[in-house]
C-alpha cells in the first residue's frame, strides 16, 4: 500500500459510498447482478475505440469528462487517477466507481483512445459515450459490448 501512496494512487479521502450495515444473514445481502433479455449477469462491459479523436493530452479535461460520463450513466464515483506521459503526451487513467470503473489510454500521435467501461447494477454505460464524444470529437467510434459474469441456467 505504501508504494501506491507514493505514486499518488491512494485517495487521502476514502469514500463511504459503499458502507452499509453488516447483514445478519446471506438472505439480507442485496444482489447487484442484472437481469435483462432473459439473462442474469454481473454487468455490462464496453470496449470503446475512439479514432480520429482530439483533446487526448490533457489529464484534467479527461478526468472531468470521464467523471461526467460516469454520472451520466448513473454511477457513483469513488476515486480517479490520471497520468500524463511524455514526450508524446498520452494519458492513462481510471475513474473507480462503486459499480466498477472507467479507464482510458490515449495515443495523441495516432489520434486514438481506448476506453474501458464496466458497470454493474442499474447503470447504463452506453450513456457515457455521448459525454466522452463532446470532448474527444472522434471521427469514428467502435464499441464492443460484453455481458460479464453470466449466470448459467
């Protein structure tokens, strides 16, 4: 944990968003799996490729945009951390959510960003994409959707 703190990867202000009273039995625990189209699964995982994109080298703007995208999807932000690489100016970062995460890796020299959005519960990660598009102005967006943790019938 100390090594992470030295890198600035540990929040000084831990969130209480997921603290709840201790359940007295297994029956009291809430099930956050999703049921949709006859399937039960942990959550929706989007792999989003943004091509011909701009604004890929400003960690503060990317952080603010991904946080706004999380809120638009109905998620709860716990923490975010972004790193700016040199000399190319790429950014890697993550917004940690109570419902999972949004991460990004950018290649400004290629006008490309790879975004990973995983959310469980009632969140809709697809609502994050238009928010990100406002900043990145991608000419082409490719989205691969996976349902993670499918429960077998």
